C-alpha cells in the first residue's frame, strides 16, 4: 500500500511540471492574442458603407413606399434639418417605409427612415421636423458606432482594417442592424431628444413638434393592456416630455413655424389603430425578407405564430424587427384578433418592394422650399 502511494507521488512529480508548462504556454498565447486585438476603428467612409448595408436590411424588412412626391417632401424637410446639423456634409438619405407600424430608424452614415404609420399620426411639418431631428442626432452623435465600440463585441487584429475584409464587415453589419432595431439606451435617447429639439428650432421649426408627437403616441396607447411600441420606451415617455419642456424653457426656444397646411398637402395617410396593425408571426421574418405588399388594415388572417417577447429598451428609433437572421418572410401574419402579448408596432408587417426611391433636391429647390415656409 505504501509502495503504491510512493509510485503515485513520483508520477505526479514528473507530470506536474509539464502540465504547468503547457498551461503557461496556453495562457501566454491567449495573452499575446489579446494584446494583438484592438478596438474597432471606423472611418467616415466605413460608416457610410455600414449605414447603406443596414438601410438595405431595414428596407427589405419593411418595404418602401413607392411615391416620389412623399419622398421628395420628407427629403426636403430632412435636408433643411441636416444642413443645420453638426454633420451637414454627410450624404443624407430620407426613406419612407411601407408599414402601418409607428416607427423611425436611424442607420449610421445619414440613413434616416420613417414609416407610413408614423407619418399618419403627425399633424404638422414641425412635428415631422421633431421626429427627423431626433433621428438625425442619433447619426451625428454616432450612437450606433459608439455602442458597438463600447460593447467590444467586435475587435480587430492589430493589422486588420475593414477595407477588403468582408467577413469582419459582415459581422459589423449584423451587430449594427441589431442595435438600430433594438434601440438605444436612456442616455442616448435623452441626448437625441435634447439635441433634436434644438436642431429643429435652429432650422426654424416650432420646438414643441417632437413633444406633440410623443403625446399623440401616449393617447394612441392609453387603452393598451401592455406597453406597445413607442409607449414602451426607455426612458419612460413622461420623463422624455418633461425633459423636452425643460430644454425648450432653458434654451428659450421659440421658433414659430408649424406648417400644418403644407404638411396636410403632402401627407394624407390614414392612421391604423393599434389593434388593426397586421404583424408578422414571430420567427417568420428577418431583416432580409420581403412582405406580401397588402395593406395591413383589414387583414383578418389567423394568428399562426407564437407571441413575440416584450422588449425592454426602446426609444423613438427602436421598433424591433422579429429576427435578424437570413430567413425569408412568410405570408404568415397576425390580424386584428391576434393573441395578447404581441407588440403590434414593433412587429408590424411591411410592404413587398424594398427599392429605394431616388429624389434629387437642388440648392434652388431647397431655397424655394424654405422661402415658402418662411424658414430662415
């Protein structure tokens, strides 16, 4: 018995140094690799490429309203704001998504999306300016890019760049798409609110536009048994409204222009109540799928999918898509009799045509637009 114990002790004495050495080598390799990694560095050119790719996914998910006149009007309003922003030189694009869901989304590099459903609830050009100003500030402050860098979800090798690295760029597109669709945190949303209302006023619009729209959203959801879409925001809607009022008062923002009549002349969508917004069944749609192209209003198909989980974080730009994978959208949707628990705004069904609508706005067009609206 004692002899066996002695043999075991000798064996361990021989094996242990080798094991320690092997473990040390592995730790050394890991440490060396960690030192070779660096934070994600993104140039303005990379940011624009990224925004274009994310925008394409958003367009595939929701479709695009194929109405040049609507796009031209939204582009004119957006361009007035963009020129007054801290990044006027970006190639700004303003895109109207073909869905009844109430939503606005900002992709990096100057790609601003607003849904047909959101436009249907707006009552003036000042309100539209408030919404677009908020989204523009997400871009100018590089909220998506900073969030990715802070999370360290994607790191680059010491000698790597995004240029020519398709695999790394694809990972970045995936991550950015998730963040754009899932929404920003409390600080980013409040910053976009604060800066957006200042931007709208600097462009000549009445600063209360964003707050008026948020109050419309509160009214829209007052009968909901669960928080829906914009009403499920983080921070809470009332906090946002209070802070907007504080900014307007502290900065003495008093631009007078609202332009209800001009807005009504160009935008004539009818709002669809929350219960009438058709949704895509959970798990049946990704950011790369197309829709059926039918109007969500009046769609009475049976709910064949599972309930969508509630999302905790959401701001003006965060009505989340059902999934981020490559699966194609099926015709499976939920109608007005959907089961409780589905967030109809976030999971809203989109149209079938993702093609962008090209709009050319000249300096003369913009000057005439501003003069007509008595904008500075």
